[in-house]
C-alpha cells in the first residue's frame, strides 16, 4: 500500500522462496569466509565428532569452530545430518549464532 514501508515478500506468495527465517540469510560458510577475510575471525573449520548408522542411512555429527582475534576458540552447537556437507552447513549456521552471542556479528541470535 502507498505510504507503507516496503517489506520482504511473503514466502507463500512465492512457492519456491525460502521462508524468511534462518534459511533466508546468506549462506553461512560464505559469511564465515567474509569474517575471515575481514579479520573478525582468524580461522574457522569443522570437526567431525561422530559418524554412525548404517551405510545406507548415515548420520554425521559436525561442530564448526572459529578462532577469534584474541585467540579464543568458539564452537557452535553440534549439527547432525545425513551427509557431511549438510552437517557442515548446519554447523556453520550454529557457529554464526555463537559468534553473534559473543557480539562478533550484527545479526540476531537464533534460539534453538
């Protein structure tokens, strides 16, 4: 409506669009790379904590970590997924949440 501020389109109006929640943010691994390039984190990576289940239905448990400028190591909450790539993607999101909790990002925290 005229005079009202523009808002993001409703996900229902675009069936292929992701809902406007955590999944609508830029891809977490890209954000972590930008944080490293900008010197906000010195390094980051992933640690495979567990791999269980039958070969046709594996479960990977991955934790993402980051080293900050002051030398602290922060870890996100463990993420479980049926592939390493998906577990890393989810772990990266959880690490961004942790970095936000520590005031290293300008993004809202997501309570899980």
